[in-house]
């Protein structure tokens, strides 16, 4: 099942402005492929929208719990909007 994720954070929780969060993210980001594999989550894409403090992801998983486990491991406070989506065949 595909899920579109919108992840929003505040200026105070942004790695661009908070050195502690920046360092934590630099350590965390390289682990994402392994975490995805462990949880059975396929990351199709991840993009960020600056200066709106938002990330957009498309992930695939048979289990929403695995998606939530992946997202909750990110070392910055965020609000998530997770929507099941499906491929539009054109």
C-alpha cells in the first residue's frame, strides 16, 4: 500500500536553525535505507519544501505501523499527515 506523508515542523525544530537537531539529522539520515529495509518500508521519494518547513514523502508498506515507526525515529519534532494513496494509471 502506498502512503503520501506530509511532515511539518516549526522554525524552532528546524535543522537549518537548530544546531543540535542538524547534528542529529546528519547522523540519522544515512541510516534511513537500513531502517526502511528492517521495517519493510520502501521509500519512493522524499522532497523538502523550504522555507515552508515541510517534507513530502511517498512510501510503500503493507503495514501503517511500520511507516509510523520509521517517521517517529526522525530526530526532530514534526506533525505528520499520512494518507493512503494509489497509483493513477494514465
